[in-house]
């Protein structure tokens, strides 16, 4: 692979000393995309446009013009992120031919810093899935083993980085959709604090959970992309008004940390032996380095997945009501009146998993069940948030596996959706609590499949989380 730059700082040095050009970089990534087409990571590649932007950028750099913080960084964006004048489908038949009429705030910020967007990455339909098998465009395959899933829902974004098809990619994380595929693909996946990055221009799944996050090869690049994308936006009223720290300037970790780990992650029979061994090895390394690492029991563990899915499905049923076959998106050619337009357009336009979640979400919001399910789940969410914050008052970080086992075989879990939902057991805690979390590559198992470990930190404490993550990868 020609573009073997681990971090943007290495790539930038290569550009400055003439080892490469932006056009050469883009060509290299386009070759990788073509060579790995069978992985199905991209729904569309903007080849001509990316090359044209690269040539313009090369000329500007050669003439000594100032360029942005991301000049020469080639980025893939998940196919639920709007980019004006380009299709955005959320990997669904429902939006198969929909063209974005404006760009997401994060896209504008990336372009303003001279990043080059090379294409839109495959994902689970409307970001609903943990395997990237729910896409209208077919499943994404893991580059480490093409019989295995990529993880989801940002599987295309993770595989694009894993297989060297772009330097970095942007995903969205609702219940683990950046972190879990990052773990399955052996790359870095960051979910920032809820309210850190604008959701304007992102196709919604569950609005109180959705958060944009970078997928990269290095912690340094995750920090840089966070810094560029974060910050107040007049188009998103849910954003925090907190200033964005200069997280891209990673500090050398000083002082000893207090780290909690879930003892269930080492004792549960549902966690893979290699995952347990990897977690135990890192606990030993951290202790040997002088950190205080203690087991905790999270008594609400069994409520994490049900609480998340009740709330996320309720929000999904509300958010996806707009796809009605009338305003925009897919309209069934078999419809004969208003009622059949709604029914046929939605039943033909949405895939099985999306339909399942809409129906379950509508059920928990319906009269007679609202208090029993939705209202109760909201109360449990607050308990989970309070308990998580309580732990993070006593400890600097919570350490856990990102997923209970490595990437599983394609088609294996499709038959029982509940089994797939349980893959989110370790990721949904940070989503429910709204706190930042990062998945870090932790080597491979005996079959060469990547493993990932997750660190969770206090709200808006990305600076410390990223600094410690950089150190963690050196252990």
C-alpha cells in the first residue's frame, strides 16, 4: 500500500518534504478502493471530484498559500451524513435516489480545513445494526477475514480505514456504532460527549443518543478531527456551549490514574476467552506501571441493553415517521390512494430490521404501554447515568471490552436479533450516560481477528481521555 501513513503528522511531513503529493495520495486510496471492492465499504466514490480537489490543493501548497489543518487528509463519510449536491441514502432503499440539499455542519468544517472527502461509506440501514448486514447495498466484509462482519453500524467507515481506502473516516455512534466496528477492525473509534459535535445534517436514528465520531489509525488523528468538528453551531440547539479544548495537542501522560473495570467482563461466560485474557493483560500492565486498577460491580448491567433499545426504538419510530412516501424518498409504484401510499412505501422502502425497530418503538410509546416501558426506561436511564457519574467521580476511567467477542461470521447472528442487540452490552453505558468513550486496538486473537478495549471518561473530558489513550497504546 502506497499511503502507509499512520498519522496525519506523518502524512503532513511527507507532503512538506516532497515525498508525496495530495494527488498521489488520492490516487493511492482510489487504487485501494478498487482493489478491495469486494469488501463493499463504499456506497459511492467521488473519484473525479477528489482528484480535482487534490490538484487544486497541490497548487496552493506549491505556491506557498496557507492551507487548513487537514490539508491532504482523505476522509470517507458515513452514508447518513449530508454533503450538498451528493446522494445521501442512510444505506436504505427509502432514500436510494435522494440528493442532499445542504451539507452537515461537520462536512463544512472538514472542507474548511481542506480535507478531501473521497466517498460515502456503507452502513447499516438508518444506522440500525451491529454487523453492517442490514444495508440495502449488502453487507460490509472485514478486511482481516472476509467471512466475518465489519461491525456496525459504521462498518463501511471502519473497513475503509482498516483496508487503507482513506486516511480517516467519520461515523455516527448511537449505542456503539463507531466503537464496535473500530474494535472489530483494529482501529481507533471515538464517541465524544453527547452535545460536543453538531448533529445538523445527520440523518437521525435516536436523537438523544446520536453522536458523530472519527475512526482513525491513531489517537492523534481522532483528537485532531474532534477539534475540527466540535464546537457550538447555531443549527443544533442540543450542543453544549463549552469551549473546545486544544485536544489535538496530546500531552504526555503524567501522574497515576485510578481505573475501574467491570468484574463481570472477566467473570461472565458470555465474554470470549481471548477478550478476557486481553483485558486481564492490560489490567496487569497498568498496575505494573503504578496505576490503581480496581474491579467494580455495575449492578445495573443487565438493564443497559433493554433500557437503550426501548428508548432508541421509541425515538426511531418518531424520527422515521417522516418517510411516508409523500414528502420525499421512496414512493411505492403500487400505491392507489393515501393509505396504500403510506403502507406500501414504508413496507417496501424500509428493510426488516428498521421495520422491527419502528414497530417496537411504536409499541412502547402506545397508550397503555407508555408508562410500563418508555417512562420506566427513562427513569432507569437516569439511574444508569447517576451510577456512571458516581463511578467517574471516584475513578478517572472505566475500562471494559468494546465487544464481548471478536468479529463473528457473516449471517451468523441475523436469525435472532436479540443476540445481536446483546453485542452492545459494553458500549451502551456511555451512550445512555452521554459520556465520552473510545475503542482502542488491543492486538489480535490467534485467528488474526482484531480485539478492542474501551475507555470511558467523565463528560467533556475528551482531553484527558485522549491523552491517556495515547499512553495506553504504548503499553
